[in-house]
């Protein structure tokens, strides 16, 4: 990844007042090894977050107009970011749920594609031991608390007039109203939900294996291959494309799964942003009820785990040693 422009501003939302205070930076950050490392950590953290949604700029988006002017050379990146901060300030001042923080704008190139990431970050306190072996307090950017962020595929936006999924943004369930004001600040119309679309893809894949009446061994192998492809895409923050997945599943007949999807009334989009946590369903069986929690890899079924459909029972052999010890203590 090559950083082209990066700047950070601060926005304070005071507890004793309704209006936030903007503390702007006047120049872009120097591109250093530390900044490049931060970008790598941010993209990794962003890619690993669940609950993403995606969309495109809404008609009349002020953010889109500012970004276009910058890309066209009519304004510099510093001016763009400061004008964008004014848009965010307006949203924060109108929201009872908004808090301040550091807003980071990063324009970078990855695999010949230009991106813009906009992230709201905050510091957290920590205790460290210094070189003199003294205990000191310090602060650091807590990437684990990344809840407000958006990534714009600039190349897709500029070259494809019909594109509707070039913006992705975090949409955590427990911060829905907060993420809403951040989405409105970007001026984004939501066109997809990663969890719902991943769920539909997995459901369709189950139907595919059932309708084609594959033997259990082949069905498990196809699910393993589907998991490999989808998980790799999720790790890198890339989309799952049905045609590419179909080709990965069967090199001899690469259109087989794609034809199955296209010739049936399944609500599966051609491009899915996969949810990594849900993909485990392809290679694991799991379930819970009334204090019982079971989970095991699919390849154990028929080997160390046996299911009797008639009696609806599971028989497990070669149980883990630590579980065996607990059971032995209980029975002694």
C-alpha cells in the first residue's frame, strides 16, 4: 500500500455544551514508516470487523462534491479534509449520541486501485514501564474500538457510472445511531448488508449441495473449498464474486455453481462482502440450547461424531482429554 495523502483533525464534544469544537491540522502528515505501519494496522482491523454495509454516494452528497473537486485538482487534500470536518461537525452537533475524537483521512493506492479511508479514532490510557524502570501513564490509539469508519473505492466510483457498492462502512449493532450519523456525514446511500448477504450465500450453497445430491465426502470437500476462497477474500477485505467462487469450486466445470444460482429464484447478489464469523458454518457444525453448546469440524461427522436421525442423537467418541478428566472427576 502506498500512501498519497494523510491528515488528522480533532473534534471535541464538550459535556457542558451542545456545540463541538474543531481543532484542525494545517498540513498533511509526513509519510513515515510509522504512518505506513498504522495504515497496515488500520486496514487489518477494518477488514476483520463484522457488521459492514456498503453503498454509493447519494444524490447531492456534499462529501462527494468536495472529494471530486480535490481529485480534479480544484482543491488540495488539506482543504478537502477541513471542509469535510465541517460537515461532520454539523452532524455531531445535531446528534445526542455523538462524541468527539480524531478523524483520520488517508488516501492510498493498493493493487493499482485508489482508496480513501475516513476513520474516527480515540486515545485510551495505558500504564507503561520506562527505560528507568519507572511506572508511567501514556496514551495510544485503540484500534480495537474502531466503530466509525468508511472506505471508498475511488477507482470504482470514477470509472463505473453504474456502480452501487464502492463505499463500505462499519455498521455495529450496538452503535447503530452513531454509525448512522457517520454514514450521513459521508452522504452514503446503503445498498447492501454483509451479514444478510453472507447468510443468503451460505443458505444457497447448502441448497446446491442438497439438490445436486453430492456424496457426503464431495459435499464436505466443496464446502471446504468454498470456505477457503471466501475466507481469503474476507481477510483481505475483498468481495466474493459468484463467478470466481464457481470456478474455484470446479475447475473442470467452472460455471456449475454460477448456473445453479442464476437459474433459480435465490436472492444472491453477484458480489458479496463476506462476514468472516459466519463462514465457519461451511466447515463446522454448531448449536446451543438450554446450557448445552456443541461445535465440531465437519470432517469429524461420520468419524468421531455419529448422528442418528431416527433417534435424533449424537454419539461422540475419542472425546478431548481435558473434557474426559472433568467427567471422571464428576463421576468419582
